[in-house]
C-alpha cells in the first residue's frame, strides 16, 4: 500500500524537473521595460513559444527589425 503511493508521487516529481530548468530567468531583467511602436511583420508559433517580428523606426529614421 505504501509503495503504491510513494512510487507514483516520486515519479511525478522527477518528471517535472527538466521543465523547471527550461524556463530560467537568466536572460530576463524583470526590473526594466522596453516599449516601442512598430508594425508586426511576422508572427510565428512554435509550441510552446511565440515569435513576433516588428519593424520600427529608430531615432535616426532608419527602419529596423
């Protein structure tokens, strides 16, 4: 009886470990905000991530992607 509870619980906890490492906060600065205006030129969804390409005008008037 005890093994029938412990084994599935341990398996569930171990299965979730790889997902915890995938989404680290190493590449993000949660204290800064980057705001800009532009035109969305491409929207791609590769499960589970979304990629958006935006064309905007920089300070010199040049269009950047």
